[in-house]
């Protein structure tokens, strides 16, 4: 079987590619493992509308019936969200879901791989995976970081999820040669909060400048992706001082219950949702929408 039979672009995405229109890839782990129903579906559809309103074509990515699907209908997205046992796919198991026919949602790493295969250069998510707290003993480091090092896709996020060890995540990205560009401020944002207390390695203030940077990397043949950190809007943020206690409590619960590996992030996100009385979900939705807008603007400027 050739890649043509495995990689299935929707009519809209195929036409957009043929016409050279800007496209923004979107992931599905946030739908199946990151947010509860019905906010997960509502957010995924709202994000597609935002990408369109900014002049780009959305390409939501998932694995269904042994195919890499690039561009899903609302019905297909709802079907994926309703299925039990959807795999949370990364580089290691993407082809497993394809060869066995198991349904799979794509993480940042798997979405980057699929986007690159489909010739899509920009991708919007909420927060990337990174180095987990206690990684010095658990060795829990997300494959997202290594994907950023090797696959040439620009990933717009709101920083690394603040439940991670952000200084260690920054160190690994630096070692791997992944540029981190924060949009419009000096400090790296921390997902639910605008401030992490850490300076961003790079800063650019508008989509055109970010697109010029990405284009220059392509011109000189620098391999790998670009991480764009987009601070959550001020009106939607939960200050870092408030989040700190909730994150620590949620991680302590995960440890007590023996949650490991791929299950850690979904568990901690769910626990933080309870601890913040739903506010963390509202913030998560707001930051994903904000990232979709910036990603579309970068894609438009990159043409
Ligand atoms: N952004 C969100 N919520 C999420 C994710 C991103 O707002 O749940 C997903 C992404 O798919 C990312 C994954 O790749 O979380 C990271 O998981 P882990 O920490 O297990 O690598």
C-alpha cells in the first residue's frame, strides 16, 4: 500500500493545497483526552471557525479505519469523541493504529508527522508535552520535544502545560535546537497563566515577523520545527500564583493513585478542572482559540 492510500486529505484540504491557500493543522488528543464532553467537540468546531475567519483552512487530524485523516467533518469528529478505547498516538504508535485499524487521536508529535506528510507547515494546539516534574527519576519526557527537533512544522501553543517542569523542558528544547518564540512579551507563558517567571529565548511581536523567521529557516535548510508560545489573553488567564497550589495538589493525587506515562497529563488536567471549579477548562478553551487565530495569521503570512 502506498502513502496515497494511507494519507487521506479531505476535499477541502486537497483543494486548498492545490490552490496554495494557507492551511492550519489541528490535533485531536485535546478532544479525546484533554477536555470533557461536550466542551471538547464545541471547542474543536469553534477552533475550525476561527481558522476560517482568519483566512486559512482548518485540517483536523485523526486516525480512523487505518487511514491518516487530514480534515474531518463535524460528524466524524463527534464519532471519534464518542468511541471507547481511542489511542493517544505519538511517533511510536502512529503506524500501529494504522496497521491494526484502531482509532487514534493525534498528540502534538503525531499531528506534526501527519501535517508534514500532508505538506502543512503550521499547527495550533493548547500546550505541548514536555519534561514532567520528577523526570530525574521517572525519565518521563514527552516525545513532543523530540518531534519538534526533527519535523519542520511551526507549532503554536500557550507554552508547555504548567503541570510540567518548565525549566527542564526549556533546557531540553535548547539542547535539541528548537527555537522558542514568544509572541508579544518577554516572558515565556505557562499555559493557564501569562507568566512563567522564565524569560523566553526569543520574542517576536506579530505574525508577519514570525512567518519571516520560519521562512528564513526554510531558506537556509535548518531542520526541525519552531515552537511559538502565545500567552493566554489577560481576561482569561488564571494567575500563576493561583495555579501553583492546584497543580501541586493534582500531581500529588496522580502520584498517590499510581498514574503513569501517557495517563498523567489527562489525569492531572481532569483533577485541576475539579480544583478550579471549572475555570481551568474555560481558560484552556480560550487559549486554544487564541492559538488557532495566531496560527492562521502566521499561515496566511507564510504564503
Ligand atoms: N493541549 C491541550 N490539552 C491537551 C494537549 C494539548 O490544551 O491535552 C495534548 C497534546 O496532544 C499533547 C499532549 O501532545 O497533550 C501531551 O501529552 P503528554 O504530556 O502525555 O506527552
